[in-house]
């Protein structure tokens, strides 16, 4: 398989995707783009969480103008999301957008698409051609007797061909559906038919709870086949949650290293401490630590050391006291109330 090793490389600002480059994590602001201060504050939070490419909606000329100010204050590439008005795409590029996302089918006639492509070509700005199952053309719905993976792929390739015919191939493709298995099938079909890097996501996946499960299943099935160059976990909530989930999905699939992975037992009748609270505190504490480690948080001193042996370091709680464990070996006992701080100090001095 290994499709992503052979996709075309595309430069988005200071980030290069495709051609076997690491899979980039994207998100989208949910602030009004016109509100520069709010948008920058959110993007900075997303950058800190690990976001590598950010997209902002550009529904107005005021929003397009705001991109110039936003770009001055952030470090990651900025993508402009355009829906229907081709003038917004051109204005976004004039104001420094590093990439634009359009559906040429929504932009209007060929001359309008040509105006957008000409502006992108002049500046070397990549175009992400986005097709959504929810806006599939009527003739393709009729041809395939409903909304299908085959129809989504044909729609996307039709749009790509329009731009290729205008002598431009600095492209990224995204095809999205809220139907997880249809989305997986569409990516499998598309990967065989195009050299362009693919941006992968399950659209309208839902809340942080249900959306995470749908996204994890869909993205894992796609990414594990060597398909996908950038990803977004679409969640109804704080976009920082999207970044946390994307990082964990990539780490779990072995597609990204770095960061602390917290493993914890599911609790049982032997649990003698408030493990749910402790595991949450550990996860929060290690979020920004630049270590590539596995940390175990165990609920009892009976099975804790044995179950934690695959972790680099761990803690296990008992009645009033707990254990500090390294590679399955008990290092020392500490009072229960000092468990978290003991772990913190060990991690802070890990590379000393």
C-alpha cells in the first residue's frame, strides 16, 4: 500500500505535506474570523495543543481582510475556507492565505473558477478541492442510485479535472461523509485514482463523545491502509479536543511518536483510591511534557506493578499509600497524597 509515500508534495506556508512527510494535524476555528483577537487567541491555544495547520471560514470581505492581521500573530499555516463566493477566495489569497479550500461546484461557472485558479497560480497557493456527501450533484445521485462512495469519488475527480485543465496541479483533495464506512470506501477508491495528497476526516461526526469514536474508527481504517496526508477530527466542541484526539489516533496507529501516553486500569472492586480522579490529573499534568514515554496509573498495589511493567514509569494506589514503579519494579512507597507530586518530579528529572 503506502500511498502516502508516493503522493505529490504540496507546500502550505511553512509546512510540506504529501510525499511521505509526517501526517499533519489540522483544525478549524469556530470564532468569527472578523474578530481578530478572538481568532488569534484560539489559534494560539490550538498551536500549543499541537495543531499544525489551521483553517478559518471566509464568508465576508471583512473576514478576508482579517486574515492579514491574524497571520501576523500566528506561527502555523492559515487556510481560508470558501463556500460560494469566488471573490472571497481571491480576497483571501490577496490577504495572505497559505491555502484555500473550495468546492468548484459551489463557486459557479467556469470563468469564476478560472479567476480563482489564476490568482492561486500567480501566488503558488495550493487549492484544496473539497467534496462533501451532503452536497453531491443530483446527476451523480441518480447515476449511482443514491449517495455512494463511487459518486463522491467521481464528483471529486471531476472537480480536480476542471482545475487540471486550467493547467494547475498544486492540489489537495478532501472527500467527506458523516457515514463512516462510506467515507472509508471512498478513500480506498480515490487513493488508487489520484497522485494528490488527501486530507482525511469524518464530517459532522458529532459531540466529543460520539464524534471521537466515529472519527477514531474511520480515520484508523483509512490511515492504516497508508492513505491520508493530513487529518482533522471534526468534533462539536472546543477545537482543542480535536487536536488531542488526532494526536492520540496517530500515536495509537504508530504513525507519530512523542508525547506521554497514559495507560490506566478500568477500576474494579480492588481499587482503593479515587483512580478516575488521579488518572485525569495525571493526563492533564503530562499534556505539555516533551517526553516520549508510557505512564501507567494503577488502582491497586496487588496487580499494579505487574500490569504496569510495559510502561516506563507508573504509580499504583493502595489504602493511604501508593507505589512508584519503573519498568514493573517497585522503586518506593509514598503516602497516597504525595503520589501525583512524586510522579511529577520523576518526570521532570527524567532526562537529567
